[in-house]
């Protein structure tokens, strides 16, 4: 399989440990093996290792104290650490008393938090691995991205449909059910399907609750499970000040990968047009922005803006500094810019961008109309927001 150089950079000074979180198969383990080839690795996906350390977490301390100083000069990697939460007390002791460094890798901190596990009290920096992003690819193909998603195996594999179907079924089972994050398996399965079809839209908890046969409070908890297990992000409305009649409570939920979202709804795109293409295109742009925030260690917020009359700006960055409307059309007309014009009137953003499928960049009044490739290039070069 093609080797891809990832954008994530983990540089640990002496004495510094780190958590690396990310959904399954995004490439965390592969990255760590390449970045830290001399490190000891404990992978708790191995059943024998998991059982051994679950019964006696102190084995980690006993084994590491027997190692040579040369070996312990590199960070010790604990993979799928959420499976053995109690081992974090041993990690804490080894950091404090022996000055060891650890990289604690996993797909969810939810089980650790629920079990009140030792999260090391700020002694470990936090990193996150996302699916692939466009700067990591030589010739990104839009339809390939939207159909396959950007999980490395799925993007590179010809039999991606089977892999995506297996991933959505197995991930749901392993990450949510096997970890005991919910007991009502039928209701959560119904919720997962309903969430897929309302993906990227305003979240109506009552409607989804009715479809699932549970109450709205339970649906909110289910969404929080997806957020905590890094399966998605809830984008909140922009509330800098109330001007027009704004929708200020309902958020919009985006799954962590455009291919996984497509697999849940059995979506397959044959051409670059239509409503389904437009939704997938918006999702793709959102994931690039999300990864840009994380990989560049920036702290800007991502919101959306919507009025009760239906005006909507897809993404508002940095508290109103940048407003972005995403349109999948190959030709943008004045109607497509109405929402951005209204936002500019109310908030005067530094930049107002309409990201689309046109071929050439142009300026229409105070709005810059950008082909998506140009937008993504500028985003990753730090020209959109820094």
C-alpha cells in the first residue's frame, strides 16, 4: 500500500509525555512506529497482553524498571490505552519517579473519564490524528475523496465499499457496545441510522428521539458518546450578538469522515452535482478546517450562522473573523451570496469567502469566490486564518 507522509508532528522534549487520540484506522499506530522506531510498544489490542496487564497493571512498572537506560531514553508507547485504564496510575508513577516519557494512544478517552482514570493531571500533551487531508495527497481526486473518505485504507483501496461497510458495523460494535458506553443496543443502532440521514443539518433531538423510541435527553447523550469517541463533532451556532432572528440553540453534527457518513446512508456519487454531492462537499471542507485547527495547534472556533428566515453561513471561524459559505456549483450567481452579504452587514468579517467548484478565483463586492482547491491551498499555507 502507498506510503503517505502525515502532517501531524509530535516532538517531545525531555520529560514530556503525550496522549495521541483518533478514530480507529486513521493511522496512529503506523505513524508512531515510523516516528519513534526505537520505542518500546505495548499494544493492548493483543488479547494476551490486555488480559495480563488488566489483572496486574504493576507489571508495566516491573518490566520497565528492568530495561536498560538506553531503551528508556525513547518514549514508551501504550497503544489502545483506554482498554486498560488502571495502568495510568503506573504511568503516572513512572513519569514522576523515574522521569520516563510515554505516548498514550487510543481511540476514545470516554471510558477513561467515566472510570475516573488518572489522566495525568496535565503531564501529557494532547494530539489528535485525523483521516488524511489534501496536503498529504499527491493528486487529490474529489469524487474519490467523497465516496471513499479519507481513512487511509479506504482511500487507497479498490475494494473500499466492503471495507467501509465493515468499518461502520464493526466500529459501532467495538467502540460503543463492547466498551459498555450504552446498554440499549437496539435504540443506539436506530439512532446511528437516523443521525446519518440528518448529518450536517440542524439537529432536531425530538424528531430523532421519536424515530429511535427514546427521549430527547437520551439522544443528546448518544451524540455526546459520538463526540467523546471522536466519531464526530457538534458545531454550535455563532452567537456574537443577536441581530436578526437567529437560530441559537440547535447545533449541526458532522461525522469524522465523509466516507463513513456516505456508507451509513448508502450514498454513492457518480458526478460532481446534485444535493448529495453538495452535502458531501460541505462535509469535506469542514474536515479540512478541523484538521487545520488541530495540526497547526490553533485555537480558533468553528461555528455556523443561521437565521429563522433561512439565511445561513456554513462556517464562521475565529469568532467572526472569517465567514465561509460552501457551494458545490460550478457557476455562482448573486443568489448564492445572499447569506454572506447579510452576515457582512451584521458582523463585518475580515474575510468573506464563497468556496465552490468554479475554475477561477474572483471577487464579487466584498466576497471572494474561491475554487475549493485554491481555498484549501491557502488554508494550509495559513493565508485564510492563522
